[in-house]
C-alpha cells in the first residue's frame, strides 16, 4: 500500500472477485500456498489431544478480557509507565498517525524501519508518514516484496502470497535500488538467492535507522509486556537496534496474564504457519537501556464492534489466517478482492464492522462467503464467522426492490390461506415463469436457475390423496 494508494474506493467484492478469478496464475499461486499451509496445520493440530480444550480456553480468555477491557487497559498503562514507557491513546486512524508522526519528527529522523504490523496498515501509517516527509521501510520479507512492488498485501500471514518466485526476482531486480542497496547481479529465482538479496538489502537499513515501528501480537496487562511472534528475525532486529521504538497496537490484543499467553503460544503457531513453535518470540517491557519506548493504543472502531453482542466475537481474532487457508471463496478470489488489509473470512466480518457499511464495497463483504463453515471449524478461538456474516447481512443496506419483495413474501408466508392461494396461483401460471430474470434481477439467475414450480402444492396433494392413501 505504498505510494499513497489505498483500498478505499475499490468496487464491490463481486466485481473484484469476477476479475480475479480470470487470473489463472493467481489461482495457481493461491491454491498451492493455501493447500500447503493447511495441510501442515492439520498435521500439527492433530498431534494435540487437547486441541479442543485449548481452543475453548483461548475463546474464554479473550471473552473475559473483552468483558473487562477497560480494567485491563488501565492496568497495562500503569505497568508500561512504571517500566519507563509512554502510553498514548488513539481514538481513530487520524489521531494514531498524528501521534506517531509527531514522535518520529521529535527524534529529528526522516526514516523508520517497520516490523510487520496489520494495525499500521489498517490506519495507513506509511502514507501518513510519507506526507510528513518520513519514509517507512518494511522489513518483513513478504511486506518488503509488497512495498517494492507498489502492491497491496493479500494474505494476513503471507502478504505476497499472490506472487511466485520469478515475479519476486523481477521486483527485486527492478526496484531494490530505488529503496537502498540494489539486488545482486545475476540474481536467480532460487529461494536461497532471493532471501540473501533481501538480507543484504535489509541489513544496511537495520544498522542505519534509529526509529522503529511495530505492532504486537499480544500485550500482557499484569506486567505491561508486549509480545511479537515472527519467523525471520527481522522483527527482532527492528525491536532491539533502534534508539526509539513505537508500537501501535489494537486495544483488543490484550491478555490479562503470562499464564494466559501460554495458551496462545500453542494456538497461534500451529494455526498460522503450521509449526509447533514459531522461530522468534520477542517480549519487552517498557523502555530498555538505550531505547525509548512508546505504546500507541488504537481503538479505530473497536469499541463500536465491542458494543455489538454478535459481532464482538471478531475481536477475539489472533490473526492466524487459518480461516483464509480453508476458505473456497478466498482461494479463488484472492485477498485483493476484499479491498481491505483484512482479507478472507475474518476480513468479511471485521472490515464492515470497523469501517461501517456505507460504501458499496464494505456492504458487499458479508456476502463474500458460501457460509460453508470451514472457517469456524479451524478458528483457534472459535469465532463463529458464519453467524456474524448472517448477522451483518441483516444489517447491510438492501435495495428497495429487495426490501419490498421480502415484505411481500413475509405477508404471504404469515397466513396459511394466503400461502395456499399463492401456491395455487403459481402452479396454474407456472408455464409463464421464466428460467432467467431480466434486467438488474438477472444477477440472481446468472448463476442459478429458478426451480420448476410444481403443478400442485404438497398440501393440496396431501388433501387430495389423504396423505398418499388414495
Ligand atoms: S478469525 Fe480465527 S481463523 Fe481467522 S485469522 Fe482470526 S483467529 Fe485465525
């Protein structure tokens, strides 16, 4: 999302998805990647006989924390402050961006390194910093690919999942020099060569940048500790080397205690990368010797989500991406179709709640699902995504014709006499019912036919034959 582009203003999901499914390379990349990760996940989850108990514990810890969010947030603030850190509260994206930009400018620096963070993508931090003359450098390998390619992330865990090796080699060759150290001569598309090119490019950046920006996977209220899980070690370089560390974290990332963290350190790696344990788990509490620490606590619609009794379960999400990897819609439509930093099933329920459903795109997201329920089955914190999708569909704006149609159907179904009359009428004129509807209604029958109307209703048949006896 570099270069000032944003997701907003994109067409509705069906339009994006219809274009994306035409891209056979994209479909191949997605299928290969999601099937590999989900097979790994299934294996490591199957190893744990108490997986369902762990899942239930994760759900209950999150629900308890969300019910007592205010208390735990204040406890966190006190602990971070006592450990020498500074806590800032941001009601929305604009306020968060302003706080971070002011903090960076106060250091006199014009560049920052970033640990992979969805919260900062959600608020468009890179673009906001750019407007203030500060360049943000992504250091996660996949985020680097996205940034160099002037692209958008399309998966929570693997933001460049839509790119294959040869595309990445081209991006490195063409763009790396614009952002720092150029790619080596004769770069091949071997994974080792690509990783080495990224390592050399990023190493220079780590050693020369004095401000870092991160998110966090979890925050522990009892000690004021932040936790980042990652696979490359790039995050740890960002967290430890710079003189100023600014962490922007959604308020729902809270856990009451270290004991609670134990549950999530088992749930998250197995659900996301299909590993028993993730390679790097970094924890830090307040400021450390030689490093200033600022924590920006981000609301940006979260308290509004919390007020919705059905929708609030989306705040339990630990961003593992397991729901994306099993979703038949995501696998074909890809992450960009969702027009949000949160793609896939979780994006379909989180984005419309965070942003509202006033745009055509956001109002279409609750429909970006077959309601097959695979997402619910794999979710490590048991978010009933289909339940929230149906709930949001009811809240989404509906065309006037649909509302009138539903009201008429309700009137008919409300009375046995009216229903029987409508069925007889339908049976009598069934020859005139078309298979496909015209005009704007054709969207419904383009992919499905209107079923044949029987000549006689079940009730009439029952009465005529005495329940089949005659
Ligand atoms: S909704 Fe559940 S499965 Fe999907 S990313 Fe969040 S925690 Fe993972």
